[in-house]
């Protein structure tokens, strides 16, 4: 087989192969032309012998006319639609079948075919709105399966009938239009849908107004588009009719077929075509003088436009009588009320009545020219008792802080603005925190009550502020206040102060210690400062000062040992006012600027030493107590010592004393003198002045107790007003009136070398051990 190109005839040579049995195996004809259907008209003759021949085949084709089926057919069913025929049916018995939606696919069995005759049947009524087009595939083949026809697509179109009426997309339609809208202004568009074929009259919808309430002629509708518009201008009035109802008919078949009716609700929106009006032409109000922000009058209005909209909310303006701006007017919360208030206090003595002209409009402009409404408001000012007024309201004066008590500082008075009233003004101090001043009630004369102090805590920026009160004698007194500011000029009444009380210093290569000097007085009575060391410290210390600053340097003149040193320095200000200050310098085991002191180590060592001393004291006390017990028992047994003979030679033996005195060597001394009151008489010192150094009785909060004790010790050592070290010191004397026993007899015999301890054997079992010890010692 050989295939030729498109556009030319195809010739096929048939080779007849004849076998020895004389059977014709097959003839094969292939002639394809894709552009049309036609028969081969040319034969090819060949002579190959008696048993060879050539055949010419004709192209097969379907004979199916165009197919369309009307919807809603009433039957009877099944009903013939079209007959399919293959051209091969003239020579062969053909078998027909169909496939596709409506045949072997849902809806299955809608179309059937007679497999022998090729007739296509429809089994029930069709609905175009459900399916407008069916596409089937037809198949034909020879009964003996020797031939299969090429499959062909069969399209069945469903013919539309006017079986559906138009339906509105909304019901009701809601529209609105301003009452002052122009003619032909669009209000709303009505739409309806018809599911019939839109390319035929069955699906083409037309519109018309069939009813308008409450009256007609105000609106018209476009029959093709369904747009409703305003028919004329000036025919709407919201205040008379706010809502219209329209009935619209939508019909197919160019308006003459099936139809449906829907409602259209049109709301007329408000336009500002009515001006607000005052309820009355004249209003009156009263207000007390000096009252700012007070409501004077309320002006109510009416408006026919829609309430609570910009078309009805009123806007007020004072067009006359408020040239000085004493009043302002605003709209109340309801939008239909004007509120007049005072913007500042009125003065009855200047003007006691006002007349205002007020006009009212709306917040938005009028839709048409309208006349505005005006009203007259008369306001009366009421007289009240006004408080006295100080002039000036804030008075500032200057005076020295050392002004004498009773001196007059200034006179601060007020006047009464109530010129029509005869009233008397009195004064008093309202705020005098330091209680330094006093004021004369009738005249307002201010004097010094107690000493002023520029450095007191009440002073801010060298100023002391006092509030002065003035009040009249009305039945309901009115009061006014004035502010008196006193600037206190400085007096040199404070000596300079050394801020540091305790400073550290290194033992090795010590650096000078910085000391800070302050003076609460003003700059003119402060620096330059001068600092001096007391004479007794000048051999070991020196002070380096800078006259332009309040910082001095303390420097040792020789190498010091570890410990603390108490110094006294005298500090002078520029006016030579001085003060002695004590300072403790702690020399620590460190070098140069790296000052490090280990106070805790020293305190721990001191604590251990103190503990040793306490334990030693307790031990000594116990030993003495034991000796006392021994001596007491010896005295009690004296009456039983019959063998004991008291002779002159026994004075060095143990003796019992039952009274306390000055001892055996001073029995002639009159102890009465020492038992009298303790008085000190000294003529070798004389106090120079009152002491300026005091010991502190209690430590500061969180202060180290060791530092507190040491500071008081240094303060006592440096006190020049105590008795000298070589003065007579008197201590309490223990004499016969003492409740405790005397221990002086314990040392009446310094040595026991001459004692005979043999007699201890006679003292009983308790003293035998002692007798053995001492007697044995002598024999040894």
C-alpha cells in the first residue's frame, strides 16, 4: 500500500495473489481524502492471468439529516427522531448503536436506536432549560464483523418553547431619591430573569409600571432596561409623603407573553428645604456678675426637616450685642436648642444689662432660598459681693535676714471692687509656715514676729512666700488673697562647716586627704575659706588650701603608725567667722591612693582581747570568793579553839576583823572626811568659754559602734574645759557603811614565812589537807 499526498487522486494497485488452492486472500483498497466525500471514479485495469483481477471500492458514508427536538412534547413515547443509515447498508447488513450522555450515560435511556433499522427514538419529553443540547456518538458495523463504519457525532438540539415566565431578582426593590431631585434622576433599576432562550422572544423581558401609590405620574420606567426615574421636578415633598410603593410588571414575548409582578419601595430622602424657626421672638435671662461659663438663656427652635439630621440640626449666631465677646452660643444635645453662656465674668458696676440678637440656620446650606429666623435675648447682670483685690496680686520685697523682731517689713493692702457698697476690709496671714510674721488686722501692716533665717528649710531661692487674706464685713463675707514674696538678703551668721568627720589614709606613701568646706551663707559671706590646725597638731600635720575653692588637703609631715588620729581644725570664712571641727584620720595598712582599711579584722582582734580579759576577771573573782569562804569558816570556829592563846607574838597570824577601815598602817586617818560628799576644788584651771565640743550620747543609724566610742573618746581628750591630768581626782571610798565585806585584811600579812600551820590539824577534817600541804612543805 502506498499513500499519496492531500489534493490528488490516490491510486491503489491491487495484487491478486492466487495460491495453489485457487483462493483469493483479500483485496485491500485504501483511498483517503480528508477534504470531502466522493467516490473513486477511475479504475485500473490489469491482466495477470485467468485467476487474477482488480476491484474498485466505493467510500462509505453516513446518511443523517440535521436533528432538533421540541421540548415539552406530549408524546406518545417512544417517538422517532431520525434514521441513521450507512452507505454500506446497501451491500451489507449493518448493526447500529449510540453512546454518550442520554444514551449509555446519564440520563441513561433518554435516546435509543433500533440496531437493525438505524431509527433513533426519544423515550420521554425533553426540557431545554435542563439540557439545551445533546451530543451522541453513532456506531455502525457489519453483522458479520467484516466491516466497521467510522463513528460520527450526532448533535440533537432541543427547541425552546415559552414555558417559563420572567422572575424579579428582588421583591421588593428598595430605592430612594432626594425630595429636591432633578427631573429624570435615576431612582432604581428593576431586573427580572427569564430562563427561556434569550435569543428568542421567549426570553426577552419588557417592563412597565402597573400601579403607583399614593398617586401616579411621579415616576416612569424604561421598558427595556427597567430603570425607574423621576418623571418631573418639584413633585416630591418628604414632609407630605415620605414613601411610595410601585408595582412593576415584567413580561416576555416583547411584553405580551408570560409575566410576573414585583414591588418597588421608594423612600423620599430629606432635603434642607425648611428653615428652623424660634419658638418665640424674645427671650430673657439673668446671670450673677463675675461668673464665667454660666448658662444665661436657652433658645428652642422647630424645623420641619427630618429630625436628628444635618438638615434639622440648628446652628446659632449672635449677630449683635456681643461686640466685646462676653457671651458665646452653642447648640444643645437635641440639636434644636441654642444655649447662651458667659465667656468671661461680667461686672455689674460697669454694665448691668445686655441685649443680644441671635439668628438660626442649619448646619448644612438650604436646598432652596429660605428666610432665616431671628430672636432678641435680654440679659440682666445681678450684683454680688465681690472679694477684695490686692494690688499687685503678687508683691515682692527685699530685706536682711537679721531684721529685728518688731520691725515693719511692708504694708500690703487690697481694695473693694463693690463701689456701691460701704464695706471695711480686714487682713490676716493665711500661710506663714515659719510663723515669722504678723499683720495688723485693720491696716495690713506686716512686721517681724520672730527672727528671720535665710538658711531655713522654708526658703526657696532665697525667697519666703506668704499668703495674705483680705475679707470684707458683708453678711456673706468675700475673701481675696495676695502673695507676698520676701527676698532675704544674706547676713554672715553661719560659720563654715567641715563635711568630713572621719577620713582614711594609707600608711605607705600616703596621699593628701581631701576635705570639703561648706557654708550655708551666701557667696559674699562664704569663700575663700581659711583652715588652721591647732598648735599641738602642727608638728605632725599640715593643711594645703586653695582660696578659690572649698576643698583643702590634709597631709602628714612624718611617717605615722597604724591607728586612728584625732585632729582639731579651725575653719574661717571670708569674714573671719570660724568654727572648730574635729576629724579622725584612720591610718590603714595600704599604699598611695589605694586606700583600704580592714575594720572588721581590727574589731575581731579587739573582741578576742576583750574576751580574754573578761575570762581572766571571772577567774580572779572565783579565786577571791573561795578565799573569802575559807576565812569566814575560820572566824566561826574561833570560839572552839581552846588551845589557841592570843599573844603579842601572834599578830602576824590569821586575825579576824569585823570592820572595814584604811588598814593597820593608817588607823589614825579620819575616814569621815572621805565619806562626805564628793567635791572637787581646783584653782589651777579656769574655763575660757562655754564648751563647743560635745560627746554624742547615741550612735547614728547604721553607724559602727567602735567608731562611735572612739569618736567620743577623741572628743573627750580634745576637750579643753575638763580638769588637767595632774589635778586631784577623788574616787568613791568604801568605809564602814559599805554593805560588802572588806578584803583589805587578806593582805595584812604579806609573807607566810613566819606562820605555823601545825595548828590547822586541830581545825577539823576540812583543814587537814591544807595542814598536810603547808606543814609538809616546811619539813621538806
